[in-house]
């Protein structure tokens, strides 16, 4: 893991969390893990088409950061977007149905895996073009600024996005205009199959924010409690008029870039080392060792989520495909 710019001993996360909060985060993380595993199974059965990018290993970031958002805050991300949808409260069955291209999906089967969105929950979705959503995040933040609200944007992107024009243009304008954006870099160590150190002259993504006079923090993205506190503090700074914030979440994806990735660019030893800090294991230890939760209580949560996922897959599998006439719907904005 890269050297953290923050010392996790500089504060006690217990001062900002409760046992009930951490239990709920555990449930969400288990749900994401099992949802992604179910997606992998359905993909291999041929029921999910196109590209499929799994979030396994990165669960603590979506859960912890979205838990910190306010009622007026927005969420926008790249194509590894299933977890963020579940965290904002999108229906599990409708999300799975969307991946299967069914009419009951959150986007009526027209978005698929890389374009989940949930407008009522201010989730503006996943975007397939690398970094293409960063200017959109700046635009949403500008709209909130014009309205004079306290709304901010949580914008997620991978380390591979930091070397392209969209990134630099968006950060620059957000800095010039003091836009209410938390730029969240999910640094999972690889851009597709290329290690960060081989593609970026500045391997610590947080240092790139310095060029735009932006406060940046490098965060342990494997610890949901740390992610929550750091995101909460970043949002507080924005609402206090301190301008946009940059958080580099250090994490690791256990699966390939997508389902077709043979994973020949990393060793089994490397993966095993990162699994020692599996985000589910970290939060489980927090609950049992510090919060006094009995393992049976966690097993009960696991069983409930297993049932929920089985029902979601059944719902999606039995849902109808869109009628061909749906191709001509929602093409133009209706006033």
C-alpha cells in the first residue's frame, strides 16, 4: 500500500460512528459482494451481455463515502458502478434486471452494467467513456452553486482517469469556480492491466490535486469507517466554503478489469497480500473485537442477504425483455 498522507491514529473513528452504523455498512458490503458474485455467475450463464466490471475488493469506498452524503448531494461514477447504485438505495432486483437488459430494470433495460442510473436518488450513473463523466460532475456542481443550495457532488473515477484531459480540465474549473465537488479517486492499483507506476509519472494521485490548489487526502480505502470520516470531513470543508476536495482512496480489485481479463499482469502473492486487508474482514473485526457483536449476528445478516440476492436474480430472470417499440421511447426530452 502506498504511504498514507493521513495517519489513521490522528483520530478515533469510533467518535464518529455507532455500532448500528457499522452493522448497516457491513450489510451493504456483504450485499455488494454477493451481488457482484451473482453478476459473475449470470454473465457466465450468458444472461448478462456486454462488458462487466466487478467491484469486489473496493466495497468500503462506495459504502463509507455515500453514507456521508447529505440529502441534496449527488453521486456520479464510471463504469464500475453497481455498488454505488446499491448504496444510494436502488432496488436490488431492478438493478440486476438492468444488467440482464430487462424492461423492469432501473433504466428499462437500456443502460446495462455500465450505465446504471437512479434519478430520484440523485445518482447520475455510470459512464463507459473513461473520465467522460468528470465534466458532468463539474456541471452538476455548478448548477447547485447557481441555485444557492448546500448540495455537493461525489464524483468517483479510477486512477487511469487522472492522465487524460477531462481530469485536468474538470479539476481546474472546479478550483477556479470553487465548485462543491469531492473528487474521489478509487486507486485500485491498475488501469485495466497496467500498474499505476508504469502509466503515471506521479503514482500518488493525491499529489495531482496540488496543481489546482486543492486540498487532498490519501485515504485507506479498505477501511469503511476511515472512508466515512474522511468523506464527511471533505463535505464539511466544502460547505464551509473551502472549495472542492480531492480524496485518493487506496484500494485493490480482486477480480480482473472485466470478465475477459486473464489477470496475467499480477502475481498470486500480490493478490494474497491485499486480501489480508479485505474490507469485509476489516469491518467484521471491527464489529466483533470493538463493538462486541457476536459472530452469529453477522451470520444472520449474511443469510438475509443471500435470500435477498436469490430473490433479485429470480425477479430479473423472470422479467420480460423490452418491447422492440421501446427503441423509440425517451429519445427526446418531453417538456
